[in-house]
């Protein structure tokens, strides 16, 4: 049996990214890093104090994204969730970012030495990095 907890789920899947920009609210501006992004919203990590409540209209400006406007949906420990205004311009800007600028981010967990044999049978050491598998 499932229960309805009245939780609204995301409408679009978010992808991790590392985009730096700024968030403007009224007359204040704070530098931020976009942690993940979708066509409908983003999660940001603020680089300083940000005095805006949930429901406040904000503007995000980033070099690879341009200017996006949205509403704050949640705030927690210096992070902010923003839902973009529903318009074709926001969707086009996010789509353009994923098409031209986005690179998949995979954390490097460890560096270890790997010994391989070449065609002559001689063993040569090489460095290998370990990344999580999708």
C-alpha cells in the first residue's frame, strides 16, 4: 500500500554540473555555483550570505547559461533550490548549455599504479585513475 505524502517530485531529471555565476535578489548579488541543472530548475551553492525567503523571485546569471529567472523553492545550509519561470527562453538556454558546454562530471576516487605488458613482453608501470561506474 502506498501513501500520498503530498510531496511534489521533480518534473525533469537533473544533471550534475560545475557552472559558476551569480544570483541577484532585489539590490543584492551573491556569487554561486550551480550544482545540478535541469530544464525546470537548479540547485545552487551560495558563496556568501543570501537573504531571500522561499517564494522570492531571483535572477541567475552565468557565462555559459546567460540569464535565467526563477523562484526559490527551498533553502538549506547555504544551498538553494530554484524553479525556473516556465517559458521557452529558459528551456532553450538550458538546452543550449547541455548541447554545447556541459561535460559529464565524474569524481576521481583513487590513483593507483597499473603495470601493463607491451608487445615485447616488457612490463611498464602506468598511472590509472578509478572512477565510479554509472
